[in-house]
C-alpha cells in the first residue's frame, strides 16, 4: 500500500489504520508496505498475511509506520536458507623466523650460545646459528610465537652440529606453536546463555528484494544499513529510491541467514518498535505458531538465532519477519515484479515462498533453491539454510530478548 508524501502525524495515523487483523489460519507470510517519505521513525513495511512477508520500505517514511501492504504478516513459513558465513580469518601465521646472526661463540663457552634474541616474538630464535665454540649453544627461549604458528618454531637454525663441539640445542621446538591470533578474528561465535526471562513471539519469513526501511538515513539516526544495486552486491547511495518504488535500490544479498554452529545462526529481520540496528536473541521453543506439532519447529527446539532489525512492517508486535531468500515477496515485489531484479526465476508462492509451494517438502525446496539461485551463491546458501539448519520449520515460536550485536552481523549491515 503506497501513500503520497504527508506530514509526520498524518503518516503515523495512516500507518496504524492500515494494519489489518490477523487471519484465523496462516495463509502466507506477508506483504511489504511501502513508505513514501523520509521519517525519523523509519518505517518501511514488512507486513502481509501469515506467511512470508516482504518487509521493505520504498522511500523513508516521513513520520511513521508506513504499512507494507498485504494483510498483517502474523506468521509465515520459514524460507530456505543455507550456510552463508562464518568466515575463517586467514591471519595468525607470522612469517618471522630468519636465523639471527649473533649466535657464533668466540670460544669454548660460546658467548652467544644462549641465543640473544631468545624470547622471539615472531617465532624465530635470533642467535640460533651454529654455536662454533663447542659447548651447547643454549636453549632458545623464544619459542612462544605470539602471532600464530611460528615459521621458526621448529628446530632453530643453530641446531645443526656445532663446529667445535656438541650440537647446539637452541633449535629445540618452540613452545607457543599454538598461535594466539590463529583463531577467528572478531567474535568467537560463543553461544549466548539460554534465555530465562524472555518475551514470547514467533517468526515468519520474506524476501521481496526491496530496499529496507533502515536503508534511509532519516530512519536510522543517520547510520543506515547498506543499499545495493540490481546485482545485489554493489553498494549504492543511501538516498537511492527503493526498487519497490521504481528506483534502483535493492536488498543486498548479504541479508541472507547463515549458520555459525549446529545450534547458532545469524541473520536479519523486520520487527517493529525498536531503533534500526537493534539485535535480538531468538530461542526456538520447539512449537509452531499455527501447528504446535510442526516437525520442523520441533526439530529446532533449543536452537538460537541472533538477528539485527533492518526493516519494519505491518506485522504483529511479537513477530520477527526473517529475511530468507525464497521466503515469499508478500505485497511488494521487486524480485520478479516491477523493477524486477531477476528474470525467469521461480521464487514460489507470493505468501510463504518456496516452502509453501512445496508444502514443507525439503527435497522440493532444495531443488527450487538450486534452480532459482544456482548462479547467486549467497542467496543459494541462504535459501538452503532453511532445509538445513532451520529444518524447514514453519513459523516457529520463540522466546526473545535484546542482545549486543555480534561483529559479524554489523560488518555486513554497516549499522
């Protein structure tokens, strides 16, 4: 549903008036209502019917909650996704390690035998050359490599047979071969503690390709999330109009969810009533919102997902509309509709996406993911995530609470 530019108070009133009552059953996740003027309140829209809604604003709302069209997204079938992230940093193996020159002893007791640079920060024992005076050339104490797997951490160059005597022992294997920088940089992906006093809610899904509400500086306290061009990867200006309003601003492909471990995933969502960039911990309860015995919802019982809010919409106050490729476009469609991002791509039902089309059959969903996103690796991984980590859960229930945003999430969104 679009509204022409209007004063802030008028938009607020319109946004509230356009929220429809939830249906008595879940027929699909949601529509994407458009905001038409910038707003400090930053409301795009993610609403729609119960399944996969689109949560995107076309332009920043000028003062309030621009509803997203469609009936209220009270639920939604989860979309398909995959493991998109968890980048393993490359650093951590310091090169270091060229032998020091100062280890030649001038006499029987080599004055340089105890390697002068023995405490080696980079992992190479300085002074570890052959002890020429005969006695043992000293144990190199520099084995503790502070930067990772030491190149010089194996036998020091002084470990060859001493010219004048016994073998120099400065070449013993360095301790400290376990690099302190060899693990992932940034977050350690630690599993957050279980939620003991959270709020109850549920999740739905959408991917409408539209620029999210928090992509407008006015909606995000001048720190908006990135907006991408039609290729889904190149960044365009924050003032670029949303593709759902005929412009060139699209949702970036990095918005797809990814698993961090067997029990932890990261992603992005539409959610109302908080500042752009707020993060939440979602803990799945093992029940579906519309089918308590939904097999997928049962299968992810106890798993945790951390999401950052980058959009809003006509959704329930306790509903998180998860960004999942193939999750349904809802009321707004920049994927295959006006300003279409893709051509000839089958993205499944408007409300509910591929999972709804396939009637929750994992094999069918995976085939559709491959057919639609085979040439788009980030989206393919995010689509496959649904049949993998998410177990094809259909609108699973959660308990949730605010949490600090992991560095991996903010690095992608820029918020």
